C-alpha cells in the first residue's frame, strides 16, 4: 500500500482543525443524536491491512468533529474546563511534532528549559515562594496527589520516620482536616497516597462553603490541612491567612486546592480573595481551566523541595544527572509529554495583563449572568465572587424543567448541582472565547425557559 506524503496528512489535519474552529460560533454546543449515532461506524474489527493516512484523518474529522462537545467555544458553562487558546493549540501541535519525552533534560533540552522558565513565571505570576519546587502533571487531581505525597513524606520525616525506606506499614498515622464541601477528587488523591477516609476530619462551613476557622479541630504536627481556592459551587475561598497561621503554630501542613480558583490571584478584581494563600506549603492549579491550555495540563508547587525529591527522585546511570533541572525528580512520571511548552507559549503570548484580562472578564460575565438571571425571575443562591453562579427556579420541578429546556436549545449548555441540599443549576464561566454576546444570547434562552415553564404551570 502506498502512503501519502507527510505533507499531505499534515495539511489535511490542519484544514480540518481550522474548519472545526471556524464553525464553533455557529454550531450547537452539544453534539446531535445523529452525530452520536454516527460514532457506531467506528466500531469495527481491527483492520488486517492499513489505511491511507489521509483517509484516516478525513474519517476522524467527518465522524469525530461532529460528535464533540464545543467546550472551546463561548457558550459551554457546565464544568470549569476552560477553552483552548489558539497559541496553546498551535504550540501543542509543534510539541507533538517534536515528540519530546519531557522526563529528562537530556532527552529534551528545549522542554527542560521551557518547563524551568514557565514554572518560575507561574510562581511570579501567582505570588508564591520563588524557591518552591514545581512539577507539570496531567490535572489538578494529580497535582494534589503530588502535593499530598510530598506532605506525607515531610510530616513523617519530622517524626523521624522514613516513608521511602519503610513504606506506610507501621508509619505514624496522619490526620487530614478539610472542608465538608471539599471537591471529591481531593479524597481520591488522598487514597492514591495511602491515606484513608477514616483519617479525614471534616470541618463545618458557612453559607458560602468556607471553612469556619473557629470550629476546626485542634491541629498538631501530624495534620495535613486541605483548603479550597474556589468552591466548586459558590466559587468561595477559605480564610487562608487565619488558618495558615494556626497551622504554622501547630507544625501542620497546608495544601491549597486551587484547580481554578488559584488563578484569582492574578485578577485585578479578585486577588483580594487569595489573601494569605502564599503562607501555605503546597498548591495545585490547572492550566487547562482558566489559562485555557489544551487538556492534560496542570502544575503543582511545593515549599519543601527535599520532600519532593524524596518522593519523586529517580536515580539510574542511564539518566545521567548534570547541572540542569531534571524534570523526572518532580513528577510521578518519568516518560511524559512536554506540558511546559504550552504553559510557556500561553504565558509568553498573554503576558501578565492578558491573564488578568481573562480572569476579570470571566468574573464580569458571571456577575452579568447573576444580574440577568435575577431580572428573569430566577433565584441566585450564592454570592457571585468569582466565575460560579448557582441558581434555581420557583421550585425543584421548575428548576429541572428549565434546565432541560436550556440544554435542549443546543445553543448553550450548563449542568445541575446540589447546593446546601437543594437541586440547582450551575454556571461556570472559564473559556477565554466567551463574549458579551454569548452571555446575552444565553441569558435570553434561560429567561425564555423560565417563562415557558411558568406559563405551563398556570
């Protein structure tokens, strides 16, 4: 079989990608039932013979592009997933073409250097300790796991226990103190690190989901505290300064789940929400949320570099250490894609003011949503301090029906949540592609949905 030239397949892929991006504003957010049914054509026995490369890409575009969720567009508000900046997509293409293994500086000097630069830029941008260790990982869950693993090593080492040598069997028990409304991925990350749910002490929260510091249990040097920068429903922030000061006196470790909320540190209108966050010991944040990188892009930071190297350091003759920063000493993976390239490209393209603009613009959109929803007759349940809006209709039945009408419109998509025991709808604004026009169109659809439901209820 004769293969097409590489130029041909790359040109076809480029044209397909451009066609997909050009259609985002006009297409529905969710794929149609017909598009989903068309995916069945991909289910076939493993081919005996190969297929021409261009035909493979054409089929992928024809069938696959129609069956995507348009999260890169401006009217997807169902999860905090962000979009994908053009420079992030383009740098990802180039990085994929380079096909670099970012685990070792020797295997990819360009990746090693760009990760080093991007990590330092991120520390500066977020106002975190400049000497903190950092590692580029898949997402906030793995960033949190990496931080927890370092915290576990550090806390146990202070007690004279070497977890790397002895393992967890027989190790002193650690306590975990966290919000009763913590994101469930934090519990999952604890499990990956061998810390069970019986070790978790849940703290009561206020009406916005913030830990009540005066109702926290007594802290000690065996304690790992997990705080939230951005409650997944309300977008609220814990009292970092007060809790971190308590933790330091007790010798406890504080980790910040800042999957999307840590970016508030950059916004001109939101930075005050993160007061004291720099006093923590570790932090996790997604790049594929508010920085709008492609997926599989996150970073964690840790004050205790020794603990990070203790957990993730890998030594072998063939890895050939030298004076350069070796990425494999900072992440759970040895072989991995070069995630730092996209971080560098986006930060270089946007600059500090560009990142500020994305954060502030998204938060302004959320406030406009809240105002518009209230004018339409909905009840907004949270204080809109960030990019999250939780709202309901007159009763649960109307809320469910209104949500279905909104989703069925195809033009905008948001999902359900449960807030303070109440079934509700939630808006998350995090795509850089979202415009004021997207907000107004979406508000009109939401307003029409409530009017229709109320009319049918009479």
